[in-house]
């Protein structure tokens, strides 16, 4: 009687040290590539967020300037010392590029004891476009202006004026020294911003008053 042969046991084999090292190296390379791609996506996302925020600031700044000039009014004002100020002067003193009076300062439900006319001024300071405004048209020494930085990174600002019936843009506007023969009334204002990152941005504003 023959004894049946026992089945051969298959030899169990694990990973060698070299194979483990190769696998770890592959995983490390794949992980590094994935991390680099993730960092690139996050960087692009942050860049896009900053650009969108800057665009929003620029649009708001241009919207405010456009609103002020488009609602320009011929109402003069008094300075803190009681002196007379023309409705619009550019340049305005030694500090501001332009000062003007405008209508349309909304006062919903008359919540504040003030009129709907406003005196505003614009200037550049440390690369920022600053808008200053006063709570009253005829101010005194106690009426300090409120200031707001509209946009940064501004290398230059030019404001030009076109009279009604005129053909040439004027880089200054002073009713006391303006060219003879003009109408004395504004038709349009040209705003030119020179930004350090986006270059020149220009806006034409029709003056209603």
C-alpha cells in the first residue's frame, strides 16, 4: 500500500527591505508632487482673492468720485476761518488736489441733523487716495473733516475739467483765474489714476449741475 504524497507547502515570501525602500520613495515623490500642486492652487486662490478685493476697492473709489462730481453744485462754502470758498477749486490749498461742493448727500428718514449738500476734498498721501468730507458746508474750527482711504498703490492722480461749450481740457480749475471767454460751468470731468500694478485707469464723468 502506497502512502500518498503530501502536498508541497508554498513558500511564503514577504517584501524585501529594498522593495520597501522603493515603495516609500515612490510615495514620497507622489506626496511631494501633490503638496506642490496644492500649494500652487492655494497661492492662485489667494492671488485671485487679492485681485478681486483690489478691483472692488477701485470700483468703489471711482464710484464715489463719480458721484461727487456728477452731483456738483454751485453752492459756495466757508472755511474754518470764515473765508469764502468757491464751489470747486483745483488745486485746493497746499494739501488737496481738489475741493468741491455736491448735492445728493442722502439723509434717510432725516436721522441726522444735517443738510443734503456736502463739501469734499481729495488728496494723495503715501500712495493712497484720501477722501475727506465735512459734516456741514460752512464749517468752523471745531468741525474736523472725516477721512477715508479709498485705494492704495496710487502713483499719480490727474483731474481735468471741460467747460460747457469748451473744446480743451483744463488741468486746473479756479473761478478766480480761469481763462476768459469760458462759460464758467462744467460739462465733464476726466479722472486719471496711475496705479502701480494696473497702470492707467481713466474715467469720464458727466457733470449734471
